[in-house]
C-alpha cells in the first residue's frame, strides 16, 4: 500500500488520488496496481493536492510503459489545480494518445471530468 496515492473504484470509474508528489517509480506502481486490480476503462487521476513536477523524458517513459501495460480502449481524466501541472499533463496526453485506443483530457473541476468520462 502506498502513502503517495490511493486507488478506489466507484460507478465504473477508477480514481487514483495523489496525496504526495510522486516520483517516476510511484507512477509506475500506480499503473501496475491499476492494471492488476482495477480493470475499468474509465480512469481519473487527481493531482489537485500536490505539486506535480516530472521531467518530460520521464513523462515519455511513463507513456510508453502505460501503452505496453494497457491493451484496451481507455479514457483518462486528469485533475490539476495549477498551470505547471496542467501543462505537464497536456504534454503527457500528447505522448500517450493513440487513435481509437486512448483518450485523455485535463480538467480543473471534478464534476466536468466525471461527466466527460461518462459520455
């Protein structure tokens, strides 16, 4: 069990909530735990309570790892509170998106993220 994040599922959505700023290894662990224990194709990662600052090279590695780990169509909503995190998550989205396999969008309001996931 991690003290960096928690994972839960409700209403067909897997929620990953970060409580502390993650390192590269923490995000890989979250991806592994999600793949192994939470098979939902709708995911919401909540980064609003932390400062998210991962190097672009690590974001690209995380993207590649995630592509190899998940082989179904996925929608991922990312919640952020600040401009830096918002920009980094948009960059991650650009690395991660694949036509017809993965949709990603960055939000600042949870209800908007959940509405988008349920479209």
